[in-house]
C-alpha cells in the first residue's frame, strides 16, 4: 500500500515528510517511495560524489515550469538565487527510522538510465556527449557509469534497509546510444541488436549488484524493454499491461496505472482547481480501482504485491499543495489495497472520507475540500440527443489509434467525455493535427446547428483548434461552407473546454466538420461528439 512522493521537481523538508508519515500510517499506507533523483534536482547526500548536492541539487529557478521552459541549468548551492535542497544522510536516517516506528518502509528511487540530466551536468563524463546539458541518459557503454551507480547504491543501501530498491528505468530516450561509440561497442561486445537491450543490459547488471546484497530490484514498467531482469519487480504505470506482463511471466508487480493512481491529475472540474498536469482523477475513481486485473489467474494474482498512488510534483510547488493533492485520494488507495473488492462500498467510503477530511484539517493538514466537490463534466453524465445520433461518420482524416474512443461511431453515439481526453470518450487526432469528418444524415435534413466540443491541455500538447470549417452538401462531394472561423490559440489557459458551433438554417444530407490545430504549437485535437440539431 504505497505512496510515491516526488521530492525532485520540488523539494520538501524532512519535517514535512515526517508529518506525512503520521497521516500515511494512520490510514494504513505501509510503503513510502521517495523519488529522490530527477532532472529537477538530486535530493540525497552521497559522500563519494559531493557535486550531486553542491551542484546537481540546485537550479536557477524555483518555479519548475519556468525553469523547464527556460534554461534548465543548475548552479552551485552558494550562488545567489540557487533553488533546491537535499536530505543529508542523517536526515535520511531520521526519516527512515521515523517511518519504521510507524510501520512504514521507505523505498528509495535512484533514476537510471534516464531522467538523469542533473547527474550528467555535475559528472558529464558519465554521458555519451561527455559534456553537460546534452544528455538525459547515462552512457551505458562507459564502465565509469557502473562504478558511479554502484557507489551511489552502496551508500543508498546503507541508509535504506528496504527489501526493494527502485532504480527508475522509465522514459529513456536512448537516442545518443545509437551513435555513441562506447554504447555501440558495448552492444557489439554483448551481442545486443537494439538499444532497448542496452537498457536491459544495465538493468540486469544493477539487479545482480542488488541481489548480491540481499535486495530486490524494482523499476517502472519500461524495465520490461529488451528483456526483464530475472528477479525484477515491475511497477506498472503506463496502464496495467506492464504489470500483467510481469506477473504472467512469474515476476512480481506493483500496480500504479496513470488512469487510477496519478495524483498529479485534477481531482475535480479543472476550472475550479489549481493548475495540474492534466487528467481527471476524482476520489471515486481511485476508490474504484482493482489492482488485480480480471484476466489474471489465482497464481498470477498472488504476484500482484500491491498498489500505489504517485504524486509527481512538477505542478505542486508547496507543502500545502502536496497535502491537497494527497488527501483524501491516498486514503482511497489504502482501502483499495487493503480490502477485498466485494467488501468495498463507495457510499460508505465517501461518508468516511468526508469525515477524514475534517479530521485531517483539525490536525493541521490541507486536504481537498471534498464536501464541495463539483464532480464530472455535466455533458458526460447523460447521453446527448441530436439529429446525427447513430448516423455514419466518414473520416476524411483518421483518428489516432491511441485515442479511438468508441471508434467509427464515437462522434455520433451520444457519449460525451469527462474532464480528461484519457477517459476513453474523447477521440484524438494527431495525423495532420486535424479533425475532418463528414456525417451522412441518410436523407435531406433541415439543420439549425452543428456543434463540437474541444479541449486544451497545454501540458499534454492538446490544443483548441486554430480554425474551424463547417459545411453542408447534398451529394457528399460539393460542399457549401456554413462557417469558417479562425481562432487565436494561446498557452495562457493551461486547461480549457470550448464548444465551437454554427447556427442558422440549412438543408442537406452531408455535414462536414473540419478543425485544424495551429502551426505554432501543433499537437493534438480532441473532440467527443458532432452534435447536429
Ligand atoms: C513516470 O511517471 N515517468 C514513472
């Protein structure tokens, strides 16, 4: 029953972590996974590599978004304006011991081979380029990389008695490996045919190192790439597939799919919330999660060792905001992992969560104000009634197979999306960055309006259209334009929903709706229904 807290994107003090341990223990979370290293700052003292905390722990701007969209540079701790921090080894011992007294095991995460810009700025010889600010991935061809990682892990193992050591493993770009002479030599020497196998080579070696010291390797589901290390445990975040693949091959898994477990998502109607990275994960959806997929056998189910919620903190700069994102959703996860599914009751849990919010407030925490929750996008809670319902949609530009919603019928089935494009009800378009569909009304029809909803989620490269054209035709070939309008798209609204309509009087059999994303930003176009009245 885990919680992951990202202390790299924003650093949170030892005192704050201990305060969370009090609450986590009270609600029966028993693993605290600390995401200690990432591009935004290295957060743990390592005696052998002082630059990690003199330099790689400090950045030029406290505001992650400004820094990430700006220079992404690091500075020495003693330079004016340096922003960051880290836990000394004594701090770590204190946190680990405090957690132990509260029956919580702290699991450290040291990212490799990717998400390591901060290390490679301090020790550029460990990167393929050999220079700072060029690579995010360690050079796997360089033996010094292994010396470094093993030295770091040696100190980490002394501090953390946990059985599991998380080595990251997610989102390696691998591009530099393809041309780096050292990586290429390693691939040749080890008979590796793909860079995925180079990542797997690193994970296997690190696993041997950990196993020899009595520990188990835990990593994000990308550690499956190129072949899973023999004893590795997979933390499944890109959906459940990675966890299912792990347990069906006899490995352990911890389930933490983005759909149900990523607390950096909005927990209520986005317009009512502080900016989040995107998504929509209300309390009810966390509570509805079942970490044991229906497809698993009883034997495989035993290999699902737990479930976890994660709070990545790019958009979560303050301690109060962390608490706001954690509670009460973390309570739902604790119960999901603690209770047999048939014993769960949403009304019962919801009533207790309302009370828990009051209790948490009384104890000085800053939970989300559950009693004033707005809830789902109203359109998503009922079937849309309109003239095109059930009518055939001709795709002049294809939808993305990553976001098909209900496929060819999605835009005329009356099913509307909720506050996130990832809910399976929004259809996504990336090919040509445009929506272009024709609806066959089957007969000449008098129409008075045509409407589609669009969303913008800047952090996910989803944008409102820069232009929309709505037209009508009797034969499906010759169209008369009813409306053509261009829009100024800006990044000012991080998340926004807009209906774009034509209204008037027209007659025809075929209705065409075109929406084009702008050139400057590009990205995705999402809609959920073409409503004809
Ligand atoms: C992850 O969210 N990159 C594990």
